[in-house]
């Protein structure tokens, strides 16, 4: 019988690889006692599994038209051992995404998959999965966005970092102060590398997304110059390409109305000091229609990089507690799913034995009746119609086949009772 490993969330990256080289984030994620015990148990219980064995189970279930659960997909992710395995696993993520149980892809499974990308040096594959997240179902949790961004900062690859920041922004995952500070750091580094507060972009959506992040981060962190810079660029895009270029074509999480020029003028009249390079760039975009804001002579980029770097540690400490709570929820949810799956599997095994024993006794009784009465023309094997027959009663049943819908229904019934 297929034996389900007791735990299936692989957060090994949090405890090992991303800690030693950390640049901005200093706290050792994954060192909480609860997570450490979980990782140790997971390592000992899944050591015999390989990617080939789990993928073979998925393929056999698919060929027979039988379901495979998110727990099986989770086992597949945990069995990844190298970059080639990551590439192969994307096919099975796509397969699960387009099966009947697609709604039940577990967040710890996606966290684990992206963790494997970081652990095995496949950040490019992580970005590919994010670019095609609708097809693969790879929607990471907020903390994983930070791991991906931080790894790119460590590697001094701000081009990739900006792409991950953009995905986090479009997913509206900038709620924590840590996310805001990391994204601001990446944006400032991109400006620094380009030598201007207004880097060049190939497309209007790329430019819109960059300065929409500036505007939003300026609001969240109360940084006047960044907010004004974002507003000025958005006002210019709105003037040149219309309001839909701001919140649509493609979609962007911005307010569905226009008037960014008016918002800019209001902000200029209400806000405090603005860095000189931002003022000069704003004048280039909208003309000399500015009021007389207080000018800060220090350059924007260098000032903010130094000013907000020290605040990352405090923001990180707050995020650690939230992440620990999230891991605890994942562990409890996964334990419950494993328990229910094992219970259902044992029930089905017993039902399967009883069913085939009844079939055997029925065939034996028929044979004896035919022999006694001599109606040999009735001595033919009955064909079995699998249509409408539950999967575990079929002769070609695949042990390990399981349905998330069945698991969730059983859990919901237990809660109600």
C-alpha cells in the first residue's frame, strides 16, 4: 500500500541557505523550535522517496482517470533533488493545476517549490513560474516573495529583484513593513545603477508598474519625494496614454479613476520637503507649474538608502512572528489532511477487500449451482462495467489515489459534528 509521509512541507531553505549570506535581512528565518522539529521529522520520514516514484504514481492515476491529491503533489515537490528535477516538476504542477482538485493546491507546497528553486540555484525558473503562475498555480505566500527578492539582493542582481518586486506589487503583497523596505531598497538600487531617478523602460506597462510602486511605497512609508516622483510619472503617463494605462492594459492595483495631475498638485501643496533631483524631474514632466516646495539638496537615492537600511531589522523582527504563526497553521492543516487521508485509505482498503470477497463468493456460489443443476450454458464469466463504479472497487485501482474533495468533505463533516 502506498505509504503517505507524515509531513510534507519543505522549508529547508529558511533554515539553511538563505541565512548565511543574508545582506539586508538579518534574522534567521526558520530557526523557530516548532519549524525545526518539523523539518527534522520530515527529513527522516521521506528519505526513501524519489521524484521518479511519486511522478510515476501521478502518471498512473492520470492514465486510469483516478484522482491524485495535493498531498501527492507535495511529496513530489519535496523529492526534488536538483535543477533537472525542478524542470520536471513544473509539468506535474501544471497537471495538478488543470485537474479537478486544482483549487486545493496547498500554500506550503508552493512555498516549498520556490524554496527548492532558491536552494538549488534556479531563481530563473522561479521567475518563469511566476510569469506563468496562472498555468502552474504557483501563487507564493507573502514571505516567499521576500525570500526571492532578498536572494537577488544578495546576488546583486537588481534586474531580477525588480521583476520579483513587480510580481509582489501586482499580487498586492506589500502589506508588511519588511516587504515595503526591501522593495524600496530594490527600487533605489535600480535608480542608482541607471544614474537617474527616472530609469528607462522598454514598455509603458513596465514604466507604469515601476512608478506605481514608487507612489504606493511613498504613501505606505510616508516618503514625500518617492510619492511625488511616482505621482509625476503616473500623471505624465495618464496625460500621454489615458487613464486606462494606469490601472488597466494590463491590470495594475491602482484606483480606477484618473486625475493624477490634480493629485500631484495637491500633494505638492500639502507635503513637506522634496529632494532637488525629484523636483527637477517633475518640472521636466509637467512644466514649471509647481508651487514653491521646500527643497532638500541631498540626493534622493543615497539619502534614502542610508536612512531606511537600519529600519529593516525592526521590520524583520515583526515579520518573524507572523511567519511562525503561518508555519504553525500549515503544520496543523497538513497533519489533519494526512490523518484524514490515512483514515479514508484504510476504510477503502477494507471496503475493497469485502467487495472482492463478495465477488469471489458470488462466483463460487454460481459455479456450484451450475454444477449441481447442469446448466453449463450459464457458466460464463461476467464482464465488469467500471462506469459508475467507485475507483477503489476497480481491479485496476491505484493505491495512493486520493481526492482533495473527499478529504475536505470529511474534515468539514467532522467539524460540523
